[in-house]
């Protein structure tokens, strides 16, 4: 009886709709990760630019 219940429970968690929803969420997470990396790169670039400007403008 317990074995049957375990198999039934596994089937509950493998609905195609749930799988496609999970796949969609994974894609969104990957897109957000790419966006965050791009933001971090831009942030680093702007920090370097600010540092260069400060070297030119601020007295040493």
C-alpha cells in the first residue's frame, strides 16, 4: 500500500503543465542572470570612468 502511494505521489509532481511552468521559470531566471551580469559589467565600466574623471579633475 505504501509503495502504491509513493508512485501515485510521484505522478502528482510530473504534470506536463507544471513542467512547462518550471521550464518557463528557468528561462526567466537565466534571462535575469544575463541581465544582472550586463548591469554588473556596466556598473564596473562606469566606476572605471568615474575614477578616470576624478584623476583628471581632483587635485592630488
